[in-house]
C-alpha cells in the first residue's frame, strides 16, 4: 500500500524527537513558511542575520526556500532567485528563465527535497533521531542536502553516492557535515549499485532508515508545493499582457523537481512539461542505458515518484555539449569571447550559476523552444539546480585532458552547443508512450525493490492519487506546528 505520513505512528519515538529538539534548540519550519518566508517569526529572522548560509545551525532550516537573499551571511528573504537569458544569447525567440539553486544552504535545492522526506518521518514518530541513522542514497546533491538536514535536525547521516562523482561532494560530506560516506561503484548512471548497498544496510542493521529520493513522495511533494509556487511567483513578476507560461523543463533525475510541473498544470493546463536526460543514457527517450557526465541526474530506470502522465516531451542532451559549455561559461577566455559578441558583464556573471545539469536544462529549453516554434510571448522556466561551485575540479580535469581554453574553442562551443542546438533526440509523448514509461517502473520497483504491482497500477489508474500525495503537506504543516508546540522553543523566543 502506498505510504502516507499523515498521523503519529510511534509516540515513544516522537517523544524522543521532542526531547532531542528541545536539547539542541531545533525548530521545524512549516512548508508554508518555506513557500512564504515572510511568515517566519521576526525573532528567528533576527537570529538569522548572524548566521552564514551554509552554517551547521538548526535555524538554517528556515533558509530552505527559493527566496534567500543571495548573501553568504546575514541575508534574509526576498523574491525567488532567478535570471533570464536574452534571445540574443539563446538564439530562440522564447523567453528562457532559470531558477537559481545556489542560494540554498549547500548550494543546491535538494536540501529542500530532503527536508520533505525527513521532517514528516520525525513528526509522526516514524524516525527516532536518538536511535536511527538517516541514509541518503544519491548521485549527488540529494545526499548532501540530506546530510545537512540530518545534522540540523539532530540525527546522524549516512551518504551513499557513486565514487566517480566530483571530489567537492566527498570533501564536503566528510569534512563539513561529518557524514559517514559510502562510495559505490560507477558514475552518474550507476543507480542500481546504490540500491544494492541500501538493501545490504537494511539486511544487516536495524538502526537505519533509507530515504531513497527515487521513491520518497516527500521529495516530489516538496517541489510541487515549494518549487511550483516559486515559479508561479516568477511568472507573475516577469510576464506582460501577452506572456503565457508555455513550458517547464526539468532533468528527470529523481523525478522530484519535475513534479513542479504537476503544480504548474493546475495554473496553465496547456503547459508543456519536458523531461531532460543525457543522450548517452536515453532511458525515457529510447529505453536506453549507458554512462554519462551530467552529474545530478541518475538514470537507467524510471523513478517510482515520476508521474509520467504529466510529462509531454523528452529531450536528450549530449553530455559533451554540457562539458564544453561548462568551460565557455567559466573560463576567462570563454567569458572574454562572449564580451566580444556584445554580451554585458551582468549576463556573463549569471553563467557560473549553472552547474552541469543546469546547463543540460538550458539546452533542453532551447530545443523545446525550437521544437514547438515558440515566440516571444512564450515563457520557458527551468532550474539551475546548483552552480560551478560543485564542479571546479571538473574544470581542472578538462584543462588537463584538452589543454588551455582558447578563443577558438569558445567560438566553436557557443556556435555549436547553443546556437546549433537542434530538435533531434526529442520525443513528444502520447498516452501510450506515457504508459510505456510508467510500465518500466515494474522492472526496477516490483522485481528489484519489493514494491507491490497493485500500487504500480494505482499510480497509473487512480485519478486522485497524485493530488493526494502532493497535498500531504497540508497535514504535515499541522503536525509540524503540534510538534513545535511540544518542543516549546517558539514560546521562549
């Protein structure tokens, strides 16, 4: 049966959590406060002025929002962080806007998705922070976000990720949040190896709880409610009389971020929700497999929490294009070339806000604009999940492999990888296509991960199930407020 965290299931564990939070001065933000941080108590805001964005401080749970001021320390809240790339740069008429994940704690929005998984378990007594360890299996930022949240929420984290991920991830997990780190074989697309390690932990330990982002509906529910609302606000801030919200583009990954498209469908029924993936591992495009270099999007399976009924199009991006643009956007010679084309410093300063998967999202947005022949009245929104901060080692590796970056390289990369993006390796999905993608879940989740086939069918045939899953946050907020009342810290502010 599909799991709902909507009531207290273990009063003893809940009591332990209340005591731990009281001792460590932990207050849980509601999801409504993450949507609207102006609702955060003023006394908490006053304390945040003295706390760095990435500090291991429980009050930074209140910075799990798209609306942080872009400051390393002392910032509060404003409008959602985003930037728009002009048509002269993208080569398409449609307006392309990217949400900015850099200004979350940990530098990526996955810290929010992890909160959506852990918080409901604690406030219902399903997770005892005095006994359980939180296991965060991931191909990148999710395990970082989960480890950060764990420390702030008074529990011990265990991070599982492929050993070929960027060194910055490993260094931060070990040295900053002091997480136990388990490196599994392979690279970005070796998700099954992560699952195998999770099963090993389940069989050998009773003190671990696995928060698998690929089957945790708290992940999708967070994005539906928090990311979706932030996009709505960006649209209202930037639209003119003729603008329509034409498309939302998201790398598939865990299928958390793409769930914002379900929310946007309630506002703009005509919207195209586009799933972006690596051409080297075209799972949705061709039932394909393979390794790739677009860090942050696990592949070779369809996540349990992916509502394929709400996916209109699949766009596959050559990972070579993302690596070439990573250099163009961040190497001084690449930035110099872009200035020579007339692009100003303000635009060029936004480009390092895109990490590798963010660049893939941008390229899929360009392909979407071309495929659907969009005009200047059409707005496409996508996500810059993280920034170059997580990939400095990749730039060093690329220079070692390919040599010094030159103006010639920059000209070729801009012309080919941005202006030259084509509409090949795209697939518009009909009803049976969407059902075929959904059916692929069987082989991972029923055969390998012990899900029930009845639940698989429920996710397809039950017309209300996805709305119920996404809207659990209303009950969670009630439980969070009850939990905070029991902890008692809000009364002492």
